[in-house]
C-alpha cells in the first residue's frame, strides 16, 4: 500500500492528462452515437449534417449563416436539423414548411429562444419581442396594436410624418444645389428615425445636417449587430455567466449611450396602473430598434437595387408623376394604394433583402411534429426568410431584381402569404407592420423624385 501511494503521488502528473483524455473521448463517442441516429421516441428528426463533438455544426455556418444554411437545405431538404453547440435546431427554408410550423404549430412555437445579449440589459423580460406568449406579453402586444398602431392613431399623426418627407425633399434639393453627395443610408435613417419619434412623441431626435443622426445610427446599429451576432454562450448555456466573447459587456456599453401622440396614451395607461415605467421604456425601445433598423435598411437596399436597374426608376417616376404630379409634390399616405408599382418595389426588396435573414428564433414549448418529423421540447426553430425569398421553385429568375413579378399577384408582406414573411407570421408577427407600410412607401417616393 505505501508503494502504491508513492507510485500515484510521483506519477499522477503524467497520467492525469491521459485520464482526462480518456474521459473526453468516451463523452465524445457517446455524443456522436446519440446524435448520429437523429431519433426521438422512434421518430426521426429531419436530416442534416453530422455534428462534431461539443461544437456541433457551428463551424459550417461561417459569417453569413443564412447563406450557409441555404446551401445545406439544397443538400438535405427544406427542413433540416443542425446542432449549434448544445442546442438542437430545426431550420425551415420553404413556404409550405413555414406554414405548418408557424400556423399549425403557432401556439407550441410561440416562445422565443432568447440570445444572451438580449439579457445583458434586462430588456428581455419586458420586451414584446422576447417575452413568452403569456399574460405580460399579451398586454404589451395589445398596447401596440390597440393603443399605438391603430389606423385611427396613425391617421392622427400622419401630418407629422408628412412634414418629415418635406424636410427630406428639402435636404436633398439643397444638397444637389450645393453640389454635395447625398448619403442615402443616412438620409433614410434620419427620416425613419424622426418619423417614428414624431409618431410617438411629436418631436425630432435627429437632423439631416447634424452629427446627432450619425450617433443615433451608430447606437441603433450597434445594438442590432450585437443582438443578431452569433454568440458562443447561446450555443453553450452553461457559459452564460462568464460572457466568454464579451458580447454582453459591449451591448451594455452601447445601450447605456445617450440616446395628442402615442406617448400620451402610454402615460394614461401608466396612470391607470396597467403599465409600469419600465414597460413603457421597453415598448419604446422595441419600436425604435426594430422600426428604425429594418425600415432604413429596406430603403437603402431598394435604392441600391434601382440604381443598378435604371429602367425601374423610370417606371416608378412615371407612376409617381401620374399620381402626385411632376412638380415635386409630396406623396400622402392615402395615395399609396394608387401606386401598385411602387408597392412591388418594396415587396421585391423585402424578398431579396429581408431585414432579418433568419427570422427571430422560436422555441418549442413541447414535443411537436413538423412535416412528419418530431421536434423535442426546448429545441430551437429558425425560419430562413432569405432562402425562401430566393427559392427557384417559388420565384423564377430568383436572383434578379424584378418588381414586375408581383404585378397582378395578391401577395403581401403582412404574414398571410408564406412565400413572403420578412416580418414573421401569426401571433409572433411584428406588430409594427402598419407603421412600416405608411413610412416606407412615401420615403421611397421622395428619394426617387
């Protein structure tokens, strides 16, 4: 016994690494054996690439996950399974599968897989974007749709948004007269930002010729980038307390930067005890982050595509001249219905460049079946809107910018037509679509004129 003790004491430093290696090898073999079958309760999960031990398929995603997953869907089909660290993920890339997931299984997939960066500021537990679909979420969603974004409320603030269009036109005219280039992205961002702030507060928060608009743009894009960026702690929940990539620290720093109307309605709700001050701040943050980023990005892509296709600009201007007049008149929101070609430009831009290529992740609250495959509880579901918009089985000549494809077709982006769902569908659909519709078309018309 003394000899054995002496042997262990003197050789443990040499044998310990081998012992740890054997444990890791056993764990890896066990993981591969379990994942290679892709079965649950005798029913196979959707096919997919073989995951590596521990990290799963993370390395296959690269820096453009929506494109990498689109390539995988061509190999494994429109419904596939990948392993992102410890998270089993089902990816959907066809309208039919998206309809079965988001319509048939709407209730079971109504929760969100919340990224770690969204939890960094404590915003997730008050956000209509991230809350599970329980009482608190229903209340906040109702406030959005009934108190903030109804037709009557948007009609009452229409004149404020119209004023922002006039300011945009004046800024572009003045820049041209002075021989200055116009940064379309910045101009669109400032107009969208002020349109939303006027809808909510009746005030401007940025100016076309001031540095403040660039600061706000950097703030919003910084938050959206950090929230949407792949983060290792989302794939390995056990690491969340360590913030291994520093993403939570960065988003906390970004979010703490300086940063009659809807506000009156929210204050009334607060006075009646239906909403707290934190609830109101979270609602406004949701509207600003999602609304400003998605709408300004949409406008910038629409202009970029048309500059590459000048004949589209000519046709859009011809239509605008017939409705608005060729004297530089401002498009009014009720005129949108009389501009079918302008509407097709917006739809085609959303098809090719959805604001969120992989729609905000859903989480299965129970075992469910999608397209004859079984998905386990707590698994993640991703809808690849980018791949669906470029599916050759749905869209002929899928990579070309052709607004004409929508003429005569009853397809919109409001969640009913699963060929085009850039803002989601059913109960977790973006509640800001009515405001997007009213803002994007007039701003785009102003940029084209």
